[in-house]
C-alpha cells in the first residue's frame, strides 16, 4: 500500500491511496491516513482510483476518518474515477451516500470545496 | 511429435491451500486464489467477487473465531466447473473456530447519517451481496463455509454491447 498527499491550498488536501486495501494494506497506512485526513486541513479529497482491492477493513478506515473529520468541522469526499470494483464495494455498504463518491475529478473537487 | 514430447496434462479443477491465521496469510490466500483462478479460466469479475468474499470470511474467522483458530491451520479449497456458456467456482473455508453461520446474521441497517454510521460489520454484507450462493455446515469441530460465484460469457458480452 502507498499513501501520498498534496496540499492544494491551506484548507484543501488531496490524499492518494494505491494498492490493496485489505487487512495487511490497511495496517500499513492506517496511522498516516488518520493523521493526514483529520489534521488541520478542513476539506479532504481521497483518491481511490489506484486501489486494486477494497475490503471491509479499508472501508472501516475511510468511515472512521470521515467521521473524525466531520466532528472537527471538515468534510471528506471520495474520488473513484473509472474504478468500478471500488465503486461497487462502496455502494454495497451505502457508505457512498454518507461520504460522497465521484467518478469525475472536477465534480469531486467542487463537492469537497462547496 | 518428438519422442520426448508429452501430452499437456489437464489442469486440476480442484486445488487446496493451508494457511495460518494471520493477515499476511490472508494476503497469501488471495494471491493463491488469483493465480489458481486465472489458470482455471475464472473471468476477472467473478474472481474479484470470490476474492472479496474469501477475504471477508477469513477476516471473520480471525476476528471472532476464538483461541482455537490461532493454533490450527485454515484450509481453503477452490473448485471450478464449466457449465454451458459459463461456469461456477467455489471456495470452501474450513476452520476450527467457534461455530458461525454468516447466513444467519441479519443484514446491517444502512445508516442515514455519517454520525450514525458504525465502522465495521460490512463483511457479512459483502458475503451476502457478492456471492451467488453460500453453503455452511459444522462437523467434527470445523466450520465449512462455501462461497459460490457463477458467470455467463454470453451475458457478459451482451452487457458490454458486444453481442
């Protein structure tokens, strides 16, 4: 698993996750993902286009961080691009309705900043 | 044919793997399933569903199976069968943990807000939603959960607009 980020502005951060978000993969990035998504940046876009496999433990990490961010007055959105496996997995749990999910990058960014 | 050439042996439709109960081994099981499934002609989409369901079944065993799980191997068995213009594949997960039939678990209610959402509990949702059928039995101290997926090549082509 890999995790990188870019601070687009003072209040907007893009986090890019790539690899296999199963139990082992989630363990590898959990601490950094939580720190990056709940830090001072109030709007966070999580790019999941490079995720090759998303297990429930990975969804758990996304959900926990989205909740913590909201509790701090922030907002998280998910960008999946054309990754249909990740989209189907998120839709199966209904998480996509709680943490907005977008296939289009510009729409994702607009929703994060809106 | 030269005297040294041997006819290609048909690939065995059944293959088994024994793993220890930890997350590294769960990853090894997925690698094994991906390689064995591809070699046996399981298309990418049903192979992904099978991997997801097996991963969730193993996560349940590791999290809730109790102390017997740690001291015994978990056995995995992949069966692949052709049928008509498609096929069926199944993975059976056998473990010595606490008896647990995931088919008896009520589906998790969908939360209406992020604050209401509880992290976790989605593994059984995935099993129900992404498997085409689930079988379960408990015998001689072992859980046996079988996850079935099916596919139809003609239907898949039609959905892609190729037929």
